[in-house]
């Protein structure tokens, strides 16, 4: 029985995604999702309380996929080169459909922020791994005050802020990072 529930939930999310991709976010509603999935509108409410909850689930799913994909797109050998690639990749995704999805979450902003913490944690983990792969980073800078984890959090928070501000070039930020760790 549980498997059937997961399958229907996935069907509903796929229907919502298809509608958003073909007709736009504004066309996503309970009726259109139910119609696309071939079920009664009331059945959608067994899986999601509202359109906002569906859009939140789509956004979370989108970012999980984006972070997985990002790992395959980052090719630079240097940590700072990887940061530039990460920023460029995420900026491109936000300019595409991610930004539209995120902007549609007005009624569930707090829930969205809570769910996005896990995405930020994944990004921080990727940043730590990138730092550990760059042999040029000074080993003597890390201590109990400046840990790799705290530095990765600092970088993630700044990248997030720069993305929200739609900053086109992060050269200044990269210079600060270079002067700190090399």
C-alpha cells in the first residue's frame, strides 16, 4: 500500500512539473494537476494540503537534482576555480526555472527556508570536499576558531547572498577567499 502512495505522490509532482514547464507556474493548481494525473481533485489533497505545498515539494526536488548535477559539472582543479564554477552553475539554474519556483513560494516561505537548510548543508559538504582536494590551500590556517566547516558555512552564506542579489561577477569574493586560504 505504501508503494502505491509514493507512486501517486510522484505522479502528482510529475503532473505539476509538466504543467509548470509547459504552461507556467501560474497554471499549476489542484484541478489542473488532478486532471493531468487522471484523478479526482480531492485525491490530490490526500498527498498535499495546498498548491503551495506542491510548489515547495517541486522546489526541494529541483534543488536536490541541481546539487547532484552540479557535482558532475565542476571541473576546475583549484578550489577558487570550483567556487566560480559553482556560482556560475547555480546562477544559471536560478535564472532558469528555479527562480520562478522560489518566487512562487510566498505563502510557505518559512517552510521553504527550513527545507532549504538541508540543501545548504549538502553544498557545504561539497565545498569542504573541494577544499580538501586542493593541495595549494595552506594546512596551517585551520584551528578551533577557523575550521573547514565554519569556512564552508561562511562561503555558502555568501554565495547564497550573492545569488539573491544577482551579482554578475564574484571576483571580489574570490580574492577574499584566496587571500584567506592560500
